[in-house]
C-alpha cells in the first residue's frame, strides 16, 4: 500500500508519544480498539481546570502506520483547544488531512473515539472531585 | 551499519524468486532465433521446439524421480492444483465424491475444493495442531469407501511447516485413494521423490525455484496406479489432451533449466539458506524479548522464518523496515482485511497473527543482508514498542487477556 507523505511523516516523526499521569485529576485517558482487531490507541489529555484548555496531549498506538498517524495528528490538534472545541474534531477531518484511503477510515474513527473517550474520562473525574468540594462549601 | 548491502533487500522468496541468470540465458534464444511452435510438425522450427520441451520434461522429471511422460506443462501451480483436483474429481466421480484436505492449504487448493463442494462433492477438512501438522490417525479415520482424493501440501507457504508426505502417500496407497501433493514450496528445499513418497499427482511452479513466472508443471502418475484426469481446458489436444494450448516454450525451457540446476546444486542451496535463516533467527530472538516462532521448528522449510513480535502490529513494522521486502500475516496487508487464515488454523491468537512477519531466504541472499536486516528489524520493533500501549501495559504487569477492550 502506498502511504501519503503526511502519514509517513507522522510515522517517522510521531508527535507527542508518551504517557501522562493517569491518576491525576487533570488528566483524561482514553483507550480504544482491541489487540485482536489489530489496533489499540491510548490518548491522554491534560486540562487546565480553570480555563478548560487542553495544555498537553500524549498517545501510544498499537496499529498500522495510518493508525499511528491518526493518533499522532489527534494529539497535535487537541492541544491548545478547549475540551468542547476538541469534541468538534471528526474522523472526516483526519481522513482529509492524512489523505487516508477507504480501507484506513477505521483508523480515523478510532482516533475520534480516543479523543472523546479521553474527554469523557476527564469530565467524569472532574465531576467526582467537584461534588465533594461543593458539599464542603455548603 | 553495513555499507556492502544494496537496498532494497529482497527477502520474500516464498512469494517468488528472482530468475537465475543461467535460466534467463537458457530461455532467451526461444524468444527470438528459435521461435517454433512445439506442435508444428511440418518444419525444423517446430521439431526444434518440441525437442527443447522434451529435454525440459526430462529435467523436471529427474528432479522428482518421475519419468518424462508423467510431466504436463501448464501456467503455474494454481492451474496445476486446479487440474489435479478438479480433473481427478470429475474423472472418478462414479467411484465417489469425497475429498480430504486441510485448512492450511494454499487458496489454489482450498478454493478449488470449495468449488467442488458447491458441485455436490464432500470435503473433509483435517484439523492441524499448533505446529500446522495433521495427524495420520485423523487422516486414516477420514478415509471412506467413497473417498477419491487426498490433497495435502508438502510445505506450507506461510509458515514452512512440512507434512509427513511419505507417510501420507503410504497411507493413501494402502487404502487405494489418490494422493495429490502441492509441492510448490517444497521443491528445491527438501528432497521430493514421487516413488518413495507414493505421490500420484504433484503440483509445482517455476517462479519459486528461480525460474520464470507463468509456467508450472503437474506430475501425473502413469503406473501403479495409472491416474487419469478430465481436462479443464479443451482445444488442440496438447499435452496428451490434458491441457490444450500452445506450449510456452521459453517458460518451459526455463522451468527445465531451473530444475536441472537444482538437481546439481540443491544441497548447496539448502545449506546456504538454512545457514542464513538460522543466523537471522538467532539474531532476532537474541535481540528482542516477546518473540515467538510460528509453525513447526522441527519440521520446517530450511529457508523460512515466520515470527511474531508481540505488541507490534505487522504493517507498521513493514513500514519501519521499508527497505526490506518481507510479508506479514497482519490483516492490514491482506486484501480481505482478515489476519492470516493459516495462523488462525494453528490456533494462534489474532493479536500474534497481526504481529507476524515471514522472512524467506533464497539463493541470492547474503550474510551481510541478513545482518543488516536483523539490525533494522530489532531497532524498528524497539521503536514501535516504545509507542505501543500494549507493551507499556505488559511492562506495568497488566494481563492483556483480562482487559475489557472497546472493540468496534
Ligand atoms: C503452496 C502454493 N501453492 C500454489 C501457489 C500458486 O502458484 P502460482 O503462482 O504458480 O499459480 C503458491 C504460490 O503462490 C504456493 O505457495
């Protein structure tokens, strides 16, 4: 299969590979996919709770070159966005940017899911920490 | 790093081999100065071509312990498998409509058998063990009064596992059932003798033994028993009516030459490939943890290494070693988007099938190429594992089989 230059660039120079402290309240972690399907993506975001802005993002991906590129691109795109802005990123945007062929569209879907799943995890954590705070201030 | 290797490196000799220059040289006159049709009886050009075809027939026969009259030329192993299986099935339909095969066969055998299933034949698919081998007692139990054909390969194209062909042949003959053997990958790698192994029909192709693409052969036993086939292709009655169509004289000359070279040099060839394969295997298994060899280690082609690098997906690894031509059992590299059906038949988890790479060595590979390949592969696997969430989880002590995955 021939890869687009952008996929090759992300594969050779993946942005933001690594892990954030998943126990931190400001970090949301999304793990999507399954080993038997041939792709697993872990995407993490760190959010500034006062502004809701994503200040850092990291990924690790087991999968083909297009899956690695999709998740690498996703971390690049979410950084600097607010959580709500990040939710507007769709798999179509990723397909276009990386010129993914039809057989690789599932990689972009997985990356979108990974973003959503990380944000969901972050929001759940915030809800859990905010409730006791509210209780204390009453 | 080695400066004496030329990139890209070809290490996919199970897919096809380069032609040996001696084969090309033997073929060349048959394109130009010697253009005869082997079926032309009226002039010297035709006689010349016919003589060349007969020499090639003898060269092929000699390599496998057959006689020249038992060799048919056709377009390759796919056609050879089709003619052997469908030709025997149709010829012996009155005796019975039961065939025995195995799920790790090449698609040329599997899909041919499946076609016959839709035409009212019944096929028993023998299970294989974790090494990819069938059990002889399963085979003995599967043979019935209406069984007409057993079709089992000599060596598997993905994992290199060898079946015990001689024992299978003996059992088939004892029970009076024809034995077809797809020996495409085995020819030139292990000794094949149709008499000693009691093979009735044998398929092979030139392009896996340093000959040209588009030319192959079918051995059809003529005595004890005499095997008859219903032809698939009708026409001018070439090849004793079993395969009509003007003979591919240059291709046939090339196939013959490739076989003659093997008759002289096969043992040197095999030792060369085995030495390189073992060297590669040692370097990869010493350089990396979590690697496993797929197929049988004891009963295996000498030139093939199918190995899984856990927690690294095969297609991404191919991208990381792009100057080295190999193949992968990963779904991403197959047209069907399914991981290798051969590895699945062994009971291998899909994850390890996605992570598998087949290296196949050949006559023209060098030690320097192997050393370069090992270095590049080890570095690429390490880099991809740094990027792999699975590897990270395993390092943290997570049992991946217990994780609730969010699969699509
Ligand atoms: C075991 C086996 N059988 C059949 C074939 C088909 O051979 P051909 O390409 O000559 O049709 C191959 C090669 O792809 C093979 O490995």
